[in-house]
C-alpha cells in the first residue's frame, strides 16, 4: 500500500508541487507583509501571552518565555495542520468531482504548507532561545524525532477530520471547541510540577502534551527524554496514521456523494 502511494505521488508530482505552492501562497494572498506573517504572527502571540501569563505562572521560573514559546509553537503547528487538513477535501471539491485524482494529495499538500510555516517559526524560536541564554548542544538534533512524529500525527488526524467533515459539517464547530480545550490541557502556559506524580502521568495521555514536553526537555533542560516518552511519541503517530488511513479507505467511495 505504501509503495502504491509513493508511485502515485511520483506520477502526480507536478500537480502536488503546484498544490503546495497554491496552499502556501493562498494563506497570505492580498496581505502587505505576505510570508513575513509566518514570522510576525507567532512573535506577536508570544509577546501577548508572555505579558499576560508571566505574572501569574512564570514569575520565578527560568526561561519561561521559551517554555511558553515551545508550547504555543507546537500547538499552533498542530492546529494549523489539522484544521487545514479537515477542509482539504471540501475546498477542492470542484477538482475532485471532475478529475480522478488521489484525494490524499490535497491533504498532504496542506500539511507540507503547514510544515513550511512551522520551520520558519522554528528559526525565530531558536533565535529567542539564543537571546534568552540557552546554550545549543548536540541533543538539539534529537528534536527531529518528535517533529517527524508530530508531522505523522497531524497527517493521521487530518485524514480523520477531512473524512468526517465531508460526511458531517458540524465537525468544524466541534473541533474549534476541542482544540480550545486541548490548549488548556496541554500545559502550554503553566507548569505541571505543582500536581501530584499520579496526575502528572495523566498528562501524557494527551499526545500534544507529550510532544511539547519532549521539545522542552531538550531545549530548556538539555535532557533527552526516556524511552517511554520516545515510545509514546511514536505510538500516538502510528495510531493516528493507521486509524486515519483506515477511515479514508473505508469511506473514500462515499466522498463524491457528499461534495
């Protein structure tokens, strides 16, 4: 199955590249700053959140701005990727209903565009970390692991959401509520060390918190997470990707009737 997907992607390579360019440019169409919003927007969000939350949560904590930035960066990437993936089929309904193309190409193009935005924001993040006095060390290369797992996790969630959105339009409103709840459950602006060890373990049931924690441990504390965190990152990615692929495969033939 994987080999077949790669063969089809190779066949439609030109179209896929054009979809990625379109999705990336469309986001900043008719804006004065254009692509610079990829850098300006997270900086403005960070400024607002740091002013609001530092007084309440990070007054006595070292590198709180980076702690906050790491959480918000990961959450923003997840939300942008999955929300774009959710709308990927319906936004391209006029193409899908007329031309026989692999439908997952539209979802993957959205994810590639989100990854480009994420990489641009990562550059700003590392500059902030350098200014904040964080030393760069060899373990930073380990960040590739949670980033790749998160990308796969986002694709899997995108598969699920895009299929559900074709069948049930209400999912977009439910997802807005869900992501808001997820933001508060992911310890983006507060610390979990005030909770008991048992409660702290429950936070790892949240995949997003797991990826955020991995990122923070490497960058802020210079610690490579244990094998359990590595396993969780991979398990969440595999589960999301597998479930998403199965749903896509099962309901693929129904999409045309609902577009």
